C-alpha cells in the first residue's frame, strides 16, 4: 500500500493530465451542443469563473486543514463576512445615513470593545476570588447597558432613513477591487477572535466554535438591516469590468463581434466573463505562488511537522497554538477574499443565499477530492466539483428519465422523476466515495 501511495504522489504527469481533461470538459461545454453539453461559451465561462472563486476558497480551507489539520466547519461565515466588504467599500454613502446614526453606531462599537477590554484587564490584574468575579461581572453588565442605550436608537434612526430604498449606511464609494483585500481582513479579524478562544483547546472545540461563528455571522447579516439591508438584499454592486450594454453600444466592439462571428449580445457576455476570468486567475495564481513558497519554506515544513505530531513538535520548542492561530487567520483571510470576489461577480448581496451545504460541505468535498495538503489538488478538485455540481442538475433528470422508461406509469415512476432534482447531492456523495475508495489521498495527493 505504501509503495502504491508513493508512486501515486510522485507521478509527475498525474496533475497535468487531470487538468487537461478538465479543460476538455469546459471546451466541450462551450463548443458542442448536445444532451450533455450546452454548446454555449457564456455558460462554460460562467461555470469556470465560479469554479475559480471556489478554487480560492478551497485553497484557504486547504491551508487550514492540509497544512495544520485544523477543521473549519464555518467556511460559510467567513465567506459571508468577506462578501460584506464590497457593500461597505464600493457602494456610495446613503444620504442621511451617517448623520442619522452612523457616528453613534461607531461609538457604541467602541464602547462594546472597550467593555471587553476592561473585563479582560480586570480578570488579569485582580487576584482570584469573589472580588474579581464581581468586578468583571459589573463591568460587563454596565458596559452592555451603555452599549445598548447608544446602539439601539442609532440603528432605529438609520433603518428609518429612506427605508424603502436604503435604510442602511451605504459604503465609501471606493473602487470595488479594494474591497477584495478588505474582505480578507474582515474574515481574518473574525478568525483571530475565534482562534484565540478555541485553538488552545481540543480540535473538536474548534469545529464547534467555527460552526457557531459561521451561523452567527450569517444571522447578523440577515437581521442587521443598517449594515447591508438584511434580507432586503443589496443590488447594483459596482463592477471592475465593463457592462454588457456599454459594450453593445460601442462601435468598435460591434465590429469586433462581427469579426468573431458571434451575435452582439453573446459576444458582450463572453467578453465580460473573460475579463472576470483574467482578474480571478491573477488572484488565484498569486495565492498559489505565495502558498507554494510558504509550503516549501522552513515555516511550511514546521507546519506539517506540527500537523503530523503536535506532541513531538511542542517538545522541540515550537509554539503549536501560536502557529495554529497564524495559519487559521491566513486561511480565513483567503476565504474572505473569495467571498468578496463572489459578491462582486454576482452584483448582489443576499444573506439568505449563504447555505452551509453549498458553502461549507461542498468546499470540503472539493478539498478532499482534489487532495488535501496539495494546493494544485485543491484547485483541481474545486473546479471539477463545481463543474459537476452545475451539470448534474441537467444530467440527473435526463438519466432518471432514461432509467425509468421501462417502468409502468404510476407512483414509483412519478416519484423517481420528481426526485431527479436531488441527483446532484447523490452525485457528490458518489464522487466522494469513489475517490476515497480508489484514491484516498485525493486526485492529486500531497507529496
């Protein structure tokens, strides 16, 4: 078994062949119209763009799990927190938003943070006993009351300001590309807070903590309308690429579309998606380059040593908890960048769309199928699984329709046809089982 694993991981052609097969699938999707493929380059590029964002998310999870063995079950929360950045950075400010209660909200947040800081200071400075407990409890209660007295009226005033159209603070009006690293900073800050609490404990506590913080973040985005309109959603988030309408009205682009042999509307959609693809590839390749350099450095070797045997690494003088916190923050920052990119691509901030099944479970399937610990494996798994996730929604009903053709009309046949929409979940489970059976370390295993 060990010989087979060594040969599997040392085969230099394994990854190029798998990426070539993946490229062929996208080419067929764009050029060959059939029952299995759409024959539309717009569809093919749309799947690829979301696959590239999923690949960046998978890289963040791979840094946490593949480098350090940290089990993050709150991927959806860090994605959502990153998605908040384009709203707060690139949208223009709402008239009257800040004057109605914006400064009071900031004051309340400062009071809240100050209260936590004061409680920690009292806990550290005072001697153990009932005096310390009473002082910390009193500080927390007084700070909470003061915080709510400032925060609640400010939020009511902001949400009452042009509530039908806005009811939120708006953003800073900066270029949307700036929001991508800001989204990473948002996620990194949340990861630091979770990590400081949970990383010193057993690994299962980290899973519980990340699961909880993920759901809390999504719940906050749904209910705090002053921040990003909650379930009312925010549309028209600025783009870093041209709009299709503007391209269609451009005489030079009209000539180019005619030369390409595409209808004008189709050509504009393809060009916009190619622009997005170029931006996403720059980010993806930059992160892979940095990740590979880090993995092959002494820091990367130390992280893998900690992952494989924490006790031995700690005995060698390594700060296991500190290094875990470091890689957890870095991985979450990458996930936050992907969340900001996803909202930029969609042009829509809809907190109700953050489904843990899609944005946590599926990301983990991508990492496991591709090969945890291998950055290129995570990228391959992400793009492949996303392609299958989209296409199985089309292939599943067609397959079920063929399989139930011999069955008589009745309850069983109708039940199977009605259940065809769930084929994508069955397919993901089947792919995961097959990979774990025949390639337990993933399609592109760690060396």
